C-alpha cells in the first residue's frame, strides 16, 4: 500500500520533477475545507494505484515557491507531472471518478 508523499519547496524538484513515475501533486492548506474532502480520496487512490503513480501533497502556506512557480491560484489544485512537466490540472474538490479520468492511461 503506497503512502502519500509529503513535499516541501526543498524536495519538490527531486521528488516530482526528477521522478521516473508520474506524480499527482495535491496543492492544499490546513484551513481549506474542500482540501479535507479530497484528502481521503487521494489516500484511497494512492493505496490502489501507488505502484503506477506517485501521489504527493504540498501545503501552500508553508511552501509558497512551488505553488507560485506553477501558478496555483485556487486550492485544492491537483496537478499531474510527467517527465518533469505539468501535463494536466484539476482545480477544486473532485470526485474519485474525475481524478481517475485525469489519470486515464496511467492506472
């Protein structure tokens, strides 16, 4: 069972941009209600598909550089990175099926 990786601005390049696997990054904050709705869905997806996709989260208030660099203006934002580049973005609380649709072909 795969765990969700906790990122920081210092670990973002190594764990996301240099990853061999696709990485779905959850940009979130502790005060964000919709972020709390998405969290258990991502935990479930990580348990089911963590062998094919790395699931990660970064707290935007404590780590402002990565959200700024990728123009994250609303949270939660889920951003899929492949080969060091962002390939898709979901903004707002999304259902498991919507997230799986974004991961189509990877899981």
